[in-house]
């Protein structure tokens, strides 16, 4: 049995690797593991990922609608697996996981699928989509030693549908974790003032945040509707990237100067410290939205549509509000209620921070994830990974 292990983490883009995985990578390195990354070299987070401690491998970029993209990715991964001799692959995001798990067969001894939302478990999809996605997941499950599920809906599905090979297991993990201490730390006043100056925010005015991708399923247009209804007394900041970004920016400018639409930012902790609340009007196939974890960790309430993953984080009426999907009227009323009641806003923020500390912190997440990885490695007789202080 080896004394160390080489692990490759794979995703479609840099986002999951750069934003979510650092705590796990640090813990694995402390246990003696060597970590490398592989993803497409696209998006705002590619350069920051390249500057991380891990070696990063660029995968062929292209559209998922083009079969040639799938073919190129498959053979590039096969080439990488042959050259680098990894002991374990941890793969993120659905389509990339299908390709990577198939490409890893016979070349990587163990594979874990970190499922940030199972496609076939998503609500309100056609019967055909359900059957196709479920069939694919069960097929690639024969090359999968473990599946990590980040929300209770997906965990319940996996009690009925096996997504690993014969002796593989599914684990319900509380996401990748969040650094509560970092997000709960209050910034210096001069930092806040500089942020306000840079973004054109008005001191003392309420601030509503939207931080995420600008795609149809995330419904950023619903945030603009909130800005219209609440009027110029409330500032809005919408930050991120995606195909709808320019369209939303132009529409926001027409609403008024209180709507700021900016590109991806690395000032999330500072924005959360300054904001009154965060809104997430997503009907996307969410797993466990990291931005909601970070919002509550910062001691701020959130309002979101009541979908899987989201309902695992927000405790309705206690840490924020859950609203029927696509009900903009209810979304508006919930946001208005929080903005107009300082005691409610403060109480929800404190309750949210307590909830994250107890259920979703880095320490809690790693205490579940690390033993699961050790179990996979031991079962495959690869490596007896030393225990970390985070393990139960």
C-alpha cells in the first residue's frame, strides 16, 4: 500500500475548483496527498486557479452541443490519465463527470463524483429528460466508487437509485464547507468606504445583492424587477458573468443609477458585509448554493426561490424567506419586509450565521468528506491516508 496518493480534481471550468475546493485540498495536502486540477481554460477564474498551489491542466474548450467537444475531452483526459498515473479522480459538474468517469476506466484506480446537483433529480423536467439523465448516471456509475451528494433531495433520490458500482457508496455531505470566521469578520470602515466609492453606492442606503451567473435559469431579470418596484431608495449590485450579463447591464442602466451591474468580483466578503440582504431567484439545477452559505456566514439574511439545495440552507422565516419559484410578487414582498424591519434583518442574520457554523462550516464538511475519501482509498488498497484533525 502506498504512503501517499496523487489526486486529480476535474471540472468543466475553474469555478468549482477555485471557489469551493481549497479547504478540502489544504486538508488533503496536510495528509500527504498531491493535488492537481484539470478544466477548460475559460472564464474569469482560470487565471486565479493557475496561480494556486496545484498544477493545472488545460482541457479542450468548446460547446457541449458539439459532439466534437466531448470527443476531444475524452481523449485528452485519457492521455492525461496515462501520463500522470493518478490514484484517485474527484470530478465535478454533470457532463464533465460523464466524460471523465468513462475516460478514467482502466487508468485511474478510484473515482469519486462530487455531485453539485443530480440532473435527473431536478424538478419540473420532462419524462424524456429524466429517463435520459438517469440512464447516463447509472451507466457511468459502473466506473464510480463513491458519490458525494450535497443536498437532502439528491440524497433521498440515491436511496432509491444506485449510482456507483457494486460495492460503492453514496455519501450525503454538507457541501464543500464555508469559512465562517472569514466571512463573519467585520471589515475596516475605510475598506467599506472605498467599496462604496468604487461602485457608486450611497452611504447609509440599503443594499440588495445578486451574485452569480447571468443565465436564464438564474433569473437575474427578476432582480431588475425588484429594483424597479423598490425604487431609487435602495441600491442594487449584481455581479457575475454569463451570456445575459450585457443585456442585464443595459436594462439596469435604463432603470436607474441605483442599479450597478458589474463583472465577476473577488470582493464577495466585503460586499456581503456591506449589504442588507442577498436575493437568489434561481430555478437552476442547484446543488447547494455556495453564495447562500457565504451570505449566512456573513450574518446576512437571504430571499430565494424554494428549490432543492436552497431549502437545505435557508430556514424559512428564521434565516430568510423561501418563495414559490417565479413568484416575483412574493419575492418583492419578502425583500421589502426584511428591508423595512431592522430587528428582523438582524435576527435573521444572527440565526443564519449560527446555522452555518453548526451545519455547513469547513470543519463540519471536512469531518464527513475526509473519512469518505479514506474509505474509498482503503477499499481500493491504494493508500491509508493519515487522519486529519477534522475527521470524526
